[in-house]
C-alpha cells in the first residue's frame, strides 16, 4: 500500500513556496495573469458581498477583493501562506484561516460569494472540494473559479505521473471542470480566458468556446449554486 499523502505533500510544497509566492503575488494580481480576475468578480458579485477566497496564498487577491468593496475571509492549506498574509499591513481588514478545501471550517451557507483561483488543481479529490464550496455558499449565489488551462506551465507539476509517480497537481481541464460542476449542483453563467503573452482577446474572439479554452493559461468560470 502506498504511503503517499497528497494532503501532506501539497501542504509541504506550499509552505516551502510561501516566500517566493509572497514576492511574486503582487505582480500577478496587478499586471500579470491574475489582473482580470477581480474585475470579472465585480461584474457579477454585488458590492459588499461576504466572500471566501479559497486558496488565498499570501492574501494579495483577498486584499484586492477587500479594496473593491467586499468583505473577505481568506483560507489556505499552507500555514506559512496564512502567516505571510497576516503579517502584511495591507491585509488588516481581511480575516485569514488555515484550512483544507475538502473540509472547510465554515457552517453551511456562510458566504454570499466564493473565489477559488488555481486551488482546486491541488486537491486530490476535486469533487469533494466542489461539494464543500457548494455547501458553504448561499443558494443562488456565486462562485468564481479559475482553473489552469492547457498552456499553463504549472502543468509540469503533474508530468511525473507518466512514470507512475504520485503527483500533487491534477490535470483536470477547464471543459472537464465545467461538466463536473454542471453535474453537481451548479449553473454556468459566465466565463472568460486568460491567455499567455502574445495572445490577446482580439485574436481569439471569433473562436468557439472550446477552442478558446484550449488556448488558455487559465479559464475563469462564474457558477451559480442551484
């Protein structure tokens, strides 16, 4: 029997990456691959919504949500990430909690909105995480989820599975996630792509959704709890 513990390995990885992530997150959220996420959220979430940022890392995305007028609680598996978030003066109006996406430490229907960016990829059982998201958000309210697309370099984290090795980054594609969500109590109400440098929306605007998703670094999907 394998002794591989996905949960433990994922936690250790992100504990080790906490300092690096803390140095990089501002650039990603302000000018990089995550700059369009909060504007996408603002299009759909009423201002003042109580939002959980699931897989918040060092909390920069949580901070951006708070600055946009939302009440925010950030949660992350990594204790080091949570400690980094709490140390930042900018995050003083955000609550941070250490926890696992598959066993979230919140009561049913606590939140009026959820954001989960590149976090479900790091869960061993994505359906469990999705079920927990469904449980903690109010009925008819929204989840903004970002999932890595086919062109994302982090997919290299799962390459060693081809040699039969255990890995801690699942390979679920955006279209697979959307089907999983629709089969488990969610309605898709919006979506947009984040593309690598060199590809802009004008170049892909004429393409069907399936081809757009195949070119993405990340696909953002807006879901409503049914």
